[in-house]
């Protein structure tokens, strides 16, 4: 079986009082080479025994507390899964989320990409600017008593069974973006962020429409509020013979790339963000002095659809199959840090 090797330079080993940077050689091996003799007991899952003997540490800027918290990588992955994906999702969907979350932070460490972090010394924040993360204390507030133990057992299993696995493209960790619900398709990366990545291609995601409660959402604005939020002068009507709303260009992911509202041309992303819409696929209807907007899907649409992942898992797909569908041309490999 082919073994992929590459050297990754990054600063990541840290103590609670001191962050130190040095070179860590890593060996990436195919997921199927995982030690089949690894066994973990139910008590260990409840207690969160998911770390290696020499764990990698992640410094997180905790936004509300305004401080940096340094935690083991797999503990971070656990907190991201709990924050980012519904706990009642299928185990294989949670495992796909675990690999995506681990890949996301691992890529930032490899690339020394600590962008959008407000303080020096942290790699990520605990917010949607990166990945939402919940500490153990916050999870105990969310889930009390037996519910906490039950839910953590499930999350710990998702983390443990994927421990060390990351998604790579040409031997480099990918930008493993994810979102809640597709409109039936995912989006090419350049159609939302103007950055073309070969593994973030538009693919079909038909499961969302059937199972996601966020697939369709309707908002109503007064005409004044509508124009104010879009920063459009309401005295700018559409040219003679035009509808007030005219879609000029669609993306491959079936979302609006450009739309004319009156004589003003905006991108679908601009409209979505200014109006707070769920998606950049939407329909607009003007009724008297109100604008009714129906959106399809929830989120930016690039990468893995979480509800789509759950739909695939319900049909029997594994975590790796889910990732290979949403991230085109990737490999799922194991990272083994060695001292």
C-alpha cells in the first residue's frame, strides 16, 4: 500500500505556561493502515480518553473570556463537533465532521496561517470566524446529568475512531470548509471567495431538501428597509421594460452570482450578507410596500454540507465516502507526529 510522506514545519507544541516552536516530522499513511487492534472501552469514551501520549496543543482565543486557552488537539476537535454539528446526527456524519475540523486547524498550523485572530499567540478563535468551539464547562451547561454523559460518549467515539485523520490534496491539508445546508448543490470556491481550489468543486447534494429544517426560509422586509439594507436609492427604478429584480448570472452551484435590482447590479453574496439571508439562492417578490424573499439552503455553500453528510450517513456512507464526495480528489490520511 502506498505511503505518502511529507515534512511539515509548524509551531504547535505548547505548555500551559509557554508556547515553543520546533520542527515535527509527520508520516501520512492511508486510513486502511490503522491499527486494527486499537480498542477503547465505554468508560474511556465517557471520560474522554482520546489523546495520544504526546498530544499536539492548540491555543484558542476565547472571545467572551478575552483570554487564550491551550488545549490538546483532539480535545479541540471534540469541542468543535459539539458546537458545529447536531448531536443526533449519524455517527459517520460526526466522524466526517471530526476529520474536517481536525484538517481545518492542522492546515492553519502547517501554513502558519493565524489570520483573523485578534491577539498574538492564538491560532484560532472560538467563533464562526474560524470554527465554533465549546469548552467542557459550556457543554456541561448545555447538557446536564445523564444527557451529558450520553452525548459525550458519542462525540468521543467520533473523535477516537478518526484520531489523527486529516483530508489532503496532493499531500497538503485542505481548506476543509463546511456549512449547514445546501440548496441541492455545493458551490465552487471561486464563486464565493474568488479563490479557486481544485477540491472545492460544485457537487450535487440532494439529501438536504428532504431532511434539513433549514432548507427553505422566507423573510419579509418593508420596501424602505429592503432598499436601506442594500444601500440602494429607492428612486432608482428599473429601466423601462425591466422587472425590478433581474438575475443576470447563475453559479455552477445554482446560486445567484449577479442580480440587477432596479438599475443597480449586486452579487448574490452581497445581497445575502446585506439582508441576512440564509443563502445566495433566493427568490424576490414585491407585494405592495413589502419585499418577500425565499432562500434555499443555509450557509455559504462551499465544501461539506452538514445535513447532506447526515443524509449520506443515513444511506450507509462512511465518513471517508462523505468527505470524498464533498471534497473532490482528496485523500484521507493519518498523521503520526513523532518526537
